[in-house]
C-alpha cells in the first residue's frame, strides 16, 4: 500500500470507531438551548444537545469546521480518547472493571478502540513498508513486471484455447476454461495491484512429500506464486483481525474456571471486554514501538519492551478487572502470556489456511 492508502485505512478505522461512538467529538455552543429546535428531528432543545437523537444543537457550515471534523474523525480527538488511553495504558484493570459495571459514557468502547487501533496499525505498517523493506525498488519493480507479463501471457493462451474450444463446440471444456480464466484474471488483478503499490515478492516455497493430497494443490499454487500468496495472507490479516477476540476469550475463561466465585461473578461479556481492550492496547503498543524504531530506538531496547510490557499490562489488567491478589494475578498473567501465544498461532494458521484456499 502507498502512504495515501495507509491514511485511507486510518480514516476508515476511525470512521468505524466513530460509528460505534456516535456522540463522541461533537461540539456545541452553550448558548443553544431553550427556544431552539433540533435541526435533525425538530425536537425542542433544552440544552446544547438534542435529548431525543443526540445531535449537537449547533451545526458548523465553514471550511475550517470541515477540517476540524476531519481531524476529529481521523484521530478521535475528544475527551473520551484522552480519558481512555492513559487508563488503558497504566490501569487497564480499572478501565475494564468500570466499563463492565456501567461507567461507559466517559470512555471509548472496547470494540471502537479495537477497530481504530487495528486499522491504524495496518495503515502504519503499510506506509512504512511501502519501499519493500529496504530492497532495491528498481529490482522489485522489474521482478514484479516480469511476473505480471508471464501471467498476462498465460491468460492470453487460455483465452485462445477457449476460442478454439468454442469453435469446436466443446461444452465441458468451455466451463472448465471459463473457471480457469476467471481465476487467472483475479490473480492478475492482485499482481498488478502489488506492482503498482511496490509490494515485494516472497521467497520461494517447496512442497513436502508428506503433505496431504487435499492440501497439495493449494500449496503448489502458493509455491508457484508466493508473492500472491503472501498478499492474500496480508489482506486476510486485515479483514479477519476481529477473529483474535473469539480465539482469546476461552483462554481468559479458563484462567478463572477453577474458582466458583469467579465463574458466578463474571460472564462471557466481561471476558470479551477484557480481551478487546487488551488487544487494542497491544496494537497501539506495537504501533508505538514501530514508530520509535523508525526514529532511532535501539533493537535491544525494543526487544526489552516487548518482553516486559505485555506481561506487565496483562498482570495489571487481570488484577484490576477481576480483583485478584498479587500472587494470583502473577501466575495468571504468566499463563495468559502463553495462552496469547497459542491464540496468535491459531490466528496465523487461520490466515495461512485462508491464503491457501482463497
């Protein structure tokens, strides 16, 4: 993706977040109230916002206000985000518990924050990876151009073969060739997209002899065109990032399974809130590390942060959200780190499967 595509993804993510937080970031003049009506639903106003639909009483119609709304939409710059992020970073357990117990108007919801953070993470990765990871851009473009040319020649051969089959009146062959042509056109479109956006071809893949027969065909296809395969994996990671939430929730449930009072006190919804806030924080943390690395953070320091911050954050969130003792939170946090690795492994297996079968 280009830098512009990355910004577009960030805008999309922020829009998704604001769709779940419709009242966030709105401004209104305090002098609006009695004697005015809502411009959206015509309800008489008794304050700066309509008590019926929630729209602000004052509606901007200036260019500067449009830019102001754009900044709000992209960065979600309002009181909610500044109240949420510090608590998420240092007292995540308090944030989780307070949200579960109903203190929600002042915080960004976990799902909205998750969507915005994931979209922002992919936008940052796409922008920083647009040069092909430090490889020679000319060589990359030359290789991609050659692969596109090969696929175009293959597609042209298929179309000539179809014309010959049509002239011979072959019904079964026509259906088979139409399916192959449609798939080749789809693959060629993806290759052209990768060439235009400067994506790098992946390294070659080899098929092992002990691979099951039902997997042989998709793996051979991936081995023949690894750049297309890895592009599909990247696209699926973007589309199915939400799958990390249901994959992770059972592990949090297992941490509390042996204690009856925890099973009674906390419901599946509570674990969903816990996991969603946790993943949102980890996404933002990775973004911060990547950006810090770009401005000179040493690799050793980056590795140290990766080893220390996630377990510490999990410990603080477990202890605060579920009111655990220090010792109880420590061993559960250590288990949760391992469970998170298992969930990530399952997620990547899902991506690889979708990439092979897609």
